[in-house]
């Protein structure tokens, strides 16, 4: 193992310990590698079509994620986390953006 790799690992461990002790806040957003898109959609009460339309996805994406044929990547997972946390606020923000663009 190189010194650089060791230093990165040590820094990460020290940060994790400080976070666990409550001495510092996490520096990065933790986005889990897997999300239950169907559960998130069901929580909104929307059909696949309406969920896709409301949040800017395609129906094909929603179906593929829910059926496990693919999974959301990168920032899309963070976006889905926001939808899961407070879908009404996300809808309100997106609705405002749509109105501004139409004007």
C-alpha cells in the first residue's frame, strides 16, 4: 500500500470517528448505492406515468428501476432521496420553475 493510499484511508477513518462522536458534521452527502424507487413512488401516491411526468423522468426509466433492470445513477439517486424526503416541496419547486419558463 502506498503512503498516499494509507493517508487517504486514515483521513477517512478519523473523519468517521469524529462524526460518530458528534464532534463534526459529515463533509459529504451519503447517497446509498441502492434505492427502492417503487417505494418512493408509492409514498407519493402517483402512478408510474404521473411520477415520471411530475419529476422529469421517462416512464421507461421508472419501469426499469422498479423492475430491477437498471438503477438510478449519480445525482439521480440524490434527487430521488429529496423526492422521498419531501415530494410536495419538490413538486412545488418544479411547478414554479415550469411557470417561470412558460412566461
